[in-house]
C-alpha cells in the first residue's frame, strides 16, 4: 500500500509518521522523504503493508500532522487517461502498445485529435478516437468541445502526446496538475518551426526531450523527466528527427510511470520526484 504526504515541515515528522504506522501494525517497506528548504515543505512517500481500514489511518495521520496537510492513503493504482494528439504517431503508438499489453501502469480511455490522421491506429487497439477539429472555430469553441468530451470520461490525467495546439489559461485551469506534455529539450533555443533543422544548422552535440506538467506559462511547467542523447556532425536532419522521436517516447513513458506510481510531488514551479 502507498501513503503520500505533503505538509509544512517541522521537526520529528518522520518519527511521528513512523509511530502511526507502528501503532497500526504496518510494516514500512520503503520510505522516501525530502524537505524543500526554500519553501519549508515536507514530502514523503511510503510503501507499507496492507491496511484493513485506510480511512482510520488517514484520520490518525491528519490528527498528528500540521494543518492543511495533503494525505493520500492507497491512491488509485490504475490511473485513467485521455490522450490529446495531432498528427505525430510515435508517442501515441508507444502508449497504446503498452496499454494493450498491460504494462503502461494506467488505462487509456480515449484519444482526441484535431486531425483524423491517428484514428486508424486507435481503432486497431479498440480505443475510442474523437475528431475535434480546430478549423473554422474560435479557440474557446474548440477547447469547449474538448472539455465536454474529456469530462465524459473523468480521467485522472490528460496526456499531450505531441498535441500541437497552444492551450488557453481557461483550459489549463480546468485540469490543474493533470496535464502532462512532452516536447524537445531545445527550448528556449530553436523555437518555432523545424527545431531539429535549426539545431542541425547550429551543429548541436546533444538533443533530448522534456516531460512536464502544463501551466499557463507556455512550456514552463514543472519538469517531471528529461533525457539527452549525443549527436555529431554525421547526423543528418532526418537522423536527428528520428533520434528525437525515440527520446521523446522514452521520456514520456518514464514520466507517466513516475506519475502513475505517485512519485511526483509539486513544489511551486518544480517537482520533487522519488525515483
């Protein structure tokens, strides 16, 4: 069973929490904790033996922890997902394959695309695909259609698997800390179209990808996972694009695994990640 706690830091928290576990005859299998000194916040993730009454355990923890502590006892293991896509298939395909074989750690409920290009792969894996075009619509109309469809499924998280539309503050506010995005790690360099072509022309030696939570500041949300790989003068633009797609796929699935296992805590505009 998993217990995750976030609260104001104070002396003796680990001892206090351990005592509650002992009183409930719960063996601590794993304990990870961190204090963010900059904001005075305490973060803890516990793996313990099975508990007969999680509601009582949560109340006992609440009674001994600082006010306004966030406590989750045995959060849902199989997180529910909605996926937003445009035309690029690599991240979606990897997610669908893992979902099909039960290795994703979550459950894909539906895929929403603003182009129909990826509907076929969804049908092959028997995942509902909904085309919601952005053309000839205001941003508000387009996003409201997406919100209406997403809310039918009530997902725990929404994954932007190379979804190439900038989301409004209104949309982001509907799903706080639930939107997960993946993009190349060149930012803030090589912005705009064809980032790999720009990087090639500049002669970069490293390329990579970043998975992060979406906030109102474009591509500035708390980072969950990153990875880089080496390239050299022998790599063509096509080579770099191919390598970039592979690292994007790898980083996104790693980030999803961390989130699904409740290893990611928000600390202002950064994350605490217990890998």
